[in-house]
C-alpha cells in the first residue's frame, strides 16, 4: 500500500496509536497519488484535537528513531486548512490511520 512495506506501515501506525488525540492520519503527495518513486518521502497529515507543536516534535523523534529508508514529513492538518497544502490534502489525501481501526 502506497509503495510501503507492511512493516513500515505498522511501525508508523504503532507510533500514532500512542497518541489518543490523533483521530486520523492522511497520506498525501506522490504516495497518495500513486506517482511516487522508490525513495519518495512520506507525507502525513495528522488530524485530532489538541495536537501541539511539542506533540508533533515528539512524534517526529519517534519516527526518526525507526531509521526508515524514507524521509517522513508530518504536519497538523488543522493548521493547514484553507492553504494550498491543505487544499492539496483535501484533493488527494487518503486515509492512512484511523484511531478506531488501529487494532483491526
């Protein structure tokens, strides 16, 4: 899915599951559009109440600790609504993680 191994997907979802205020994560950019290359980055938009800068930074550190072969960019979707990047996410974003589906 999205040109990523099940291990990479499970590792990322495992991090998001640690944060109960993350309701959903959307993947966007080339991986959502299907025109990614082997080394394309992973663009993820977090959706949830009370996502602070510190929370985003903590998640970034945990993702870096995974030592993935890909660069992962995460952002707070609510902060980008109504901007060009928010419009892009609205157009091409696909569900990557949903809290109530995390154990399924």
